[in-house]
C-alpha cells in the first residue's frame, strides 16, 4: 500500500501503478490480491477502479486468517485519493509465511489402493454346492 502511495505521489498513472504493485505482490507468493483506488483520477468526476488477480475469499471465518488488508489516503493536487489493498496469503503448514490453518473447503485426493485380483473358484469348490457348515 505504501509503495502504491509513493508511486502515485511521484506522478505515475494510477492504472500502471496498480498493475505494477499487483504483479509484485503475486510474484512474492500471494494467492490473490485486490487493489481499489477511488477519488479524482485524471478528471473532475470521482471514480473508483478495482484491480484483481488470483484467488480471493471475502467472507467467513477463514477471511480473518487469510486476508491482510490496508487502507491509505493520498493527498494529490486535485484532492484526496483512497487506496485499499487486500492480499490473500497462501497456506503455510509451519505458519511462518501464512496461516497454519488450512482452508475448510480444501479437498485432498488420495491415490487409489492397489486392486487385489479376485480368484476364480476351483472345480473342488463348485462340487460342494452350498454352505460349508452343512456336511
């Protein structure tokens, strides 16, 4: 969020600054990112622009663990700009670079077990004809 703020203060176009920040965040191992910038962008009329990349959850208990959010205000010549950045962290079993808790809808598919071939009944078994206990 801070790097986007300084890019905008430096005079870089909003769309180009946002795409540069999104690319940097995704290259550093995030699962998804969303950048919202709102205010007077190049014209007198205020507007909001949303930029997204990757996978981003927005509701539920996992949002508290997986989403990092920041809000900043930038004072430009024409007025204030608002910047919101949401980053979805990737799952980390050690809990160092991301949350330790796995996503609840995460599905793990195991490899199928080896099939044991079914043996054909021999001629001896077919002669008895019934239940083994009635002899």
